C-alpha cells in the first residue's frame, strides 16, 4: 500500500504541476495573442494611409531664344566714355578775365591767343608787346597763373616767337 499511496501522491503532485504548467502556458499564450493584436492596432493608428494622386501630364511650351540684333547704336553705347578735363591751355575764362586786343577782339583761352597771333597785324602785336611791357605775358601769369610760360613770353619779341612758345607749351601739356 505504501507503494500505491506514494504513487498516488506523486501522481497527484505531477498532475498538479502539469496543470499549473498548462495554465501558465495558456495565460502566456493569451498574453502573446493580446500583444500581437495590440501591435497591429498600434501600427494602424501610427501609420496613416497615403493618398495616391495621379499626376496629369502638362505640355510645356518650347520657346526658342533668338540672339538680339546688334545695331550701330548699341555699339556706341557700350563703348567706355572717357571724360577728359580741359587742359589749362583749352580752358576758357569768363568775360571779366578775357583779353581784349587793340582791334577789339576778345581772347578767352591760350588756344584763342595762338589762333589770333596767326592773323594778327604787326601794329596790333607791337601795341601789346614791346621791350618795356608784354600784355600777353601779364594776362597768362595773372589769369592762368602760369609764371614759367609768362617769363618765356617776356623774352620773345616777335609774333612768330610768341606763337612758337605757346604751341610748344600746348604740345608739352597735352
């Protein structure tokens, strides 16, 4: 009997432990099923469905680029304009600083004096230039403040010498 009791108690214990295992296995299986369903639900909530939009083809207009025609006006407008300030010999003075010759001709620049000397009569030149005075030298020193040119003019006593000195000055200062 002892054998039967032992076996029965052992078998009872074995049955109980087997039942516990089944219960544990069932509960873990249920949890696993619940977890998988939760995951599926979560995925549905997190990932929104993408809308599929069909793109329609749009025809693009092809425009040919034609190079602009070059004209004579555009060439002149693209050239760089260099503005040169007037040299002192080109500079014209106002009426109050002008030189008036004995025959009432008005000179406003050194260049106008050179041109006038070309056609000036000898008696008009000698009225302004003598051994005692030189009106042209005084005018150039006083109005244009060119003392070196004035000194050179004082040493000349003919129309040709005066004109030559003035032309040399113009050439050297151009």
